[in-house]
């Protein structure tokens, strides 16, 4: 499987059977999974969406959004539940308005699940960690 490093964005090849063994990046040697979401900008989002063979769950948020701030620790807790089956990421709609417009993001917080680079599901509104995990797993 191809996995994009959350630190240096290098694409790594990891056998699927070894995802749970704490794989490290071949370029920067950092852990490929740390149990927390990756902060992405527009360019990094496009790279992670296109190059990761594992599904990508993105939380679209903004700093001024109260429900977004309330859901942030829940999304982080969901990363601990879902990795290494999924990569979780956060994308600020304030910092990447072009991506938000391209994907038709009209309300936040918004979770969008990508598989093979394509959107497979989306869910608006804040949710607790276990509900985020159950929702994501139901759409895989």
C-alpha cells in the first residue's frame, strides 16, 4: 500500500499486513501513524487524497466555528480508534477556500470520507468520537 507521510509528505510503500506494526517513513523516519489528525493545506490535501491507498477522513473546519472547536478533541480521539485503517486530517476552510468551494462545502464542521481519491460519504455537524468512528467504518 502507498501511504503519504504526515510529516514530510513522502509516499511510502508498506505491506497491508504490516500497517499495525508502527511503520515509519523511509524519508524522514517519523511514524506514519501517531493517533492524531494531520493538519493539511490545499496542496497537501490534494497530495494525500491522490496518493494514499488507505481512506482519508477529512474534517473541514474554521477557527471561528464553535461546533468545530468543540468537535476537535472528539476528532482527535477518533483518530486513535481508526488508525491505521484510515488517515484522519483537518483542513481549515479559511486557509483553503478553493478546496472548500471545489468540494461544495457549505456548512461546517463537515466530515468527508475519500477512498481511492474519490468522495464516498459526507456528514455535517459535530459528533462524538465513537459516532465518528462508527460512521466512517459504515462507509468503508
